[in-house]
């Protein structure tokens, strides 16, 4: 995701570290060693709590291979600079060996051979694709580029509601019976909202007046109502635009009709962490910070607001960058395979659900790491996390989790009352159609 300046409790900038490394059973992996020592350069944009857990993963690899002639050098690159730096590094022949990517957002990098197709390397490394979920493998492929894989899936993420339990109990609500429909959601939000002098001082539903939060909310509700940003064959933009317009009206009603949200919130992470919001749909990257902060919250399945229960899907994974020395690819893929095979810690403490069937089936998976009442919805909820990226060259402009792309900038005029939902939909349809025509 494109992320602007990060705040104290920003998406990947949280209050506390990931905590102690958990002992976790390792999958069976074949050993490898090199006659000539090799140091693989790995770039990552993960920061703070998830970044600290990832650093422990890299440390574990280096410790396991300290006598095998291969090590990984981890370098942190700011997320907002990441793609630009990768492009420059590849153009100058100084690219890192591998780094983090997000499924569906790198079609142009695949087209320009900045990231490498992995099918043959995966097969040679012995990484067992049959152990990955079908959804994760599909998301790692680009249909327009011979359906090749350009990423090894590492975590599966979705947006689910985190709810402040202190607010629930104070409002006389039952934390064992969370809202499952749009009507129940609004009723809960109204019960927990607080106002003073006609203004919302505590949002029943955490929202902001611009940026990511209203954009992703619209995207989820719109798809639940039957809207599609692009047709399945990627040829037609804005399928069922009436549903998209209706979803914009639903978001506006949170502010202006139901009065359960306020446009005055700017830092949604901090606001929820300090009790200024009761229901906050967000991703598993928030868990470590709020748990270590001591916030009393639980996470539930995203309610069915529009008719079909859906939520946002995101997959993080590792991608290989083009090298002048093609002999490095094999060693890099071996390292990536090891990190995937041994990703129990990453998907119980770091972030997201595991894409590996064997890890999910591990009897310790539900009891290790972050408590299940806070983590479980992000695992079980993957079953209806079906709002994926649009895998075209201009894919980032279709992303619903963004505060600065074409979609977010178009919708900001709606939230500010400067443009009607119908006008915004017409603009999106025209611009997105041009993007789909480009391929």
C-alpha cells in the first residue's frame, strides 16, 4: 500500500516491539551450502512491530546457516520510496536480491522484468506449492504474463473490525453477540458514540474525512452491494455503478445522518488506541501495538452490510529482482524457501494468516503468538476476503486501501461535499476504463 507520513500508531509504526521470539516447529527443509560464501541483500519496508518480528526471522535464517556459506543482509527502505529505489537499483545493476511486495500491484515491474518469474526457480528449490492455499497462489500470478508467479506468498491479510470492549460493556452491549448486519452495526455504533455540543467526540465507527479509511470502507461496502471496479475479464470498468453510488451514500450517512463518525479525526490509529473510536476496521498489522499497549479490544468478522459478506484481501510476499549475475537466483530462492517453510513465527506474531496449509494445521497455531480473540478473525475471515487487487499496469489506481491514488482523490471530493456520488462514479468509470484499455 502507498502510505504517507507514518504517525505514532501508524500502520507500520506502533508503540511496542513484537515481544519474545516464540519457539515454533520448523517444516522439513533440505539443507544447502555453498563452497563460495554469498551474502544476499534483502530490502524490506516493514517497520516497527512487524519489522522487528521480520528481523528475527532473518536472524533465525542467518543463525541456521552461519556455517553453510550463505547469509542475508537486511536493509530497511521507506515504503514510500521503495519502488523508486528498486527501479533505480535494477537500472544501475545494483539491485537487492529480494524484497517485499504486495500481490497484484507490480504488473509494470513484471512487464519490465524488474521482478523475476519464479515458477522454474520454485520447482528447482523444492518449495511445495501444493502446501499453499489456492487463493495465495492465484494472487501471486499475473494472467497477462503467461500466468507466471512473481511472488512467494508469506502472509494473507484482511480488514476486520477491532472493537473496544470497554465501550461495548459501558453501552450495555453483549461482546459475545457482535453486529453481523448493516442494521446491527449502526445500532452498535449509535450506542457507543459520544457527543458534546452537537459534535461527535467518540466515534462509534472510526472514520476520517479523507484518505484511506473512507476509501476502503466505500470499497468494501460497494463490493458487498454488487459493484466491481473491473469485470472479471479486465475489459470493463465499474460494473454495476449504481451499487458504487449507493455505497458512497452509505459512507456519507455515517457522518451526516447517523452521526456515528466525524471528519475531524486525522490519525485513526492513534484515535482508536486512545479510546476516541469504538469500532475500527483495520488489518492484523495493528495487533502488536494495541496488545502491548494494553488496549481492551477484540476482533470480529466484518459484517454483511451490502448483501454479500466480503472484505479486503491483501497478500504480502517475497519477490526476486533482476540480477546481472544470474547465478544468484538459485541461492536467493533457497533462502526464500527457507523463510517460507519456517514462517510460523511470522504468521502468529508478525502479521496476517499463513498461506501454508501445514502451518494452519499445526495444533499450536491457535495458541501461539497474539491471543486468538484478537487474531482469530484475521485468520478465519480470510474465507470471505475476496476483494483483490486489479492486476493491470495501473493497478495501484484501483486499490481501495489507499489514501493518495486516483480512487481516494476522486472520493475525497464526495466526502467533502464538493461532488455528488454520481459525478464521482462517472469520473472513475472514465479513468479506470482508460487504464483497463492500456492493459
